[in-house]
């Protein structure tokens, strides 16, 4: 198959294409299980394979894909014809940034392939979790397991050949309860990076048992708590909500295709402009953010992107100043041309597609906040006069250009004079993105830094669901409106 792919790429090149690449998926398999109140509500498996072709001709892309590989010539001809027709209407000719010629392999770390584990063993784990969650105060309990495994061959007309084998494991627990007024509340546990591997071995019963007990305890405390007050306070965000703050107001806002307007009709744009790079004070000097696809063991690390560019640790915000974006080969060239200067020196290796039948677009890798030197959670609380500690994502509303936000969290703990006083329910907070990040007054040390997994990031037309991670410490922001 690889030899046939190379022959087709060379053939399309002879027809005048300036660039051709292919992503061949010999297999991509998924397995999802959900237990709801002791019943196995869902148990599904999928298996698909196929090939996607991109052709660049006279500054325009053409794409085609199929799971039927019996007529490769027709598949490549279709991509070329699509590019040829698009070239008649192109308004800004596509150019690709230079990249290295790479021949390499990447395999995500995995000791036990989850697809070799029996259904019985997976169900037994869910049953054990359901037993742990089945406690007084819990009206509904949900346990989930989701597995993905795929092999990808990338071959392009520039001579790159890359093979990837990627395994993803996601699990989750949730408990819901009803308070005295009849309102439903929830508390979730989403695992984070632990250890050196990413297979079935990460499904550690003891670790999940401990967190099952914790979320039940915290749910019951929330059910009898007073409502969150309407107030201006310092908000102390734990990783379970800090990841979402980072995701929505840094990650999506700094995708370069969004900055250039390509997502306006679907997922929205960005308040960031090309003139902001190197100039905009995005946050306080305590804020350093990066897109780091070199972390060894998260879904935001994939070795090489779908342009064939190596994964990178790319600085986005340096001590509060905006310096970089989430980029691929095409958009950096367009941005530099439109800015009439070089803002970006090549791709940051962040162009990815969710499947062989989707085109690569700029996607978040691991969008991380560097740990600081303000100590532990206890240290930050001790140095907070009037605040609230928040955790758990419950709801979110984002401005169309990521310029403002409103988040609801699962639970909160009021802080008065350096001490936690009580739990409150239905906590919310809101703000404008740039003023909010500029109010960052404390960043926890490395002991507070956790990589939270995200398995459901949506973007693109048609929609593409992508997996990634966020390495975030505990952070405090001052004078934030809560309770509205």
C-alpha cells in the first residue's frame, strides 16, 4: 500500500500539483462503556480504516477520502479535480511554510493495550466504581470508560514518511444529587496525567476509589450548602476548572485560523489581531503559557502533526506578553503576508485532523500554564483575605470572539481572612478575558500543577472532535464577580 501511495503522489505531481500528501489509517478503533445507576447503559465498539488525500494546485486545496481503497487512482484524481476547480475561485493563494524532510515513527507510551482487555474485566471495573458511588445523597451515578487506538501513515510529495501508533484512555466518574429545593447538583472526577504510560494500566482501582469517595463527600456538602453570594472576590481556581479557563480563553483564542477569521461562521473568531503579537499584555507577569506537544504522556502529544511537522514546545504568552499562536504550515504564511512582516517563523506543529476523512486544521496541543512560586493551595488560601476556591466545570458561556466568559462550577469554598469558612452551591464567576488574566495574582508551585485530559474539544466545519491536555497549576485572580 505504501508503494502504491507513493506512485499516486508522484503521478499527481506530474499533473502540475505543487504539493500532495496522504494520511492512511490502516485502523482506528474505539470502545466506549457507560454504567448508569448499576446498569450497563452503553457498550459500543467501532472500527474504521481509510485514506485521505490533500492536493495543492495553483494555490488551492483539493481533498478526497474513502474507506474503499480498490481504486486509488480515482481517489487521487478526485482530490486533484477538487483543487483544480477551487483554484478558479481562490482569493488568497495557499503557500506552505518550509519544513524538514522527516522519516520517523512515533508510538504513544502504553504497557497494556486496552483493546486486549476483556469486556468482563472492563465491566467489573465499572461495577466496582458504581458500588463506591452508591451512597446516601447520590440520586444518579455514572461511570465511563473510553478507549481509542489508531495507526496512521503520513506520506507527502516532499519526501516525508511518518508512522504513528496512538492509544488513548479516558475514564470518568459522576454523581448527581437533589437539594431541598429540588435543584440538581453534580460532582465529577476526570483523571489527569499519572505515571509514564497511557494504557489500561492507568485504570487504577485504588486511585479511582479514593476519588469516588471524595466526590460523593463533596456532593453531599454542596447539597446542604448556602447559595453562592453575589460579590467581588478573589477566585482561586483548582485544576478542575482552571483547565477550562485556559482552554476557552487562551487555547481557542490563540488558534491562528480563528484569528484570521476562518472559524467565524461556526465556532467564532478571536479578539486577538496580528498586531497584538509582541505587544499585547494578555495577562499579569505571573502568566506564562505554552503549547507543549512534547509532554510524554497526554493526548495533546502526538509526535508529528498532520502536516508532517514535529511536535514542539511553543511559547504563547511570556510573562504576560502575547508572543505566539497555535499554528500550521498554511496559516503562518498567510498571517505573515497579511501583516507584511514575519510574525511566525514556521509552523508550530499543531495542524491535526480527527479522522482520515477530515482535513487538518489548527488544533490545541497541550495548552499549559507554567507553575509559579506562590506555594501550595494552603499557602494561597492563607494569603487571601476575601476569596472563593472553585472546582469542577458545570457550565460555560463564551463571547463569539473569546473576549468575555461566564463559567458555572460544581462547588465552591468561601475564604475569609486566610481560612476556608464554608461550602457554597451554584457558584459562578465571569469576566473579560484580558482584564481577567491581568488580575492573576498568585500561581501555585509545581506540586499544584496537573495535566487534565480533554476528550471532547470541538471545532471546524464539519465538526471535528479532538483530544488534548492542559497542564495547569492552582491560580488566583483578584476582584472577580461571582454569583451572577
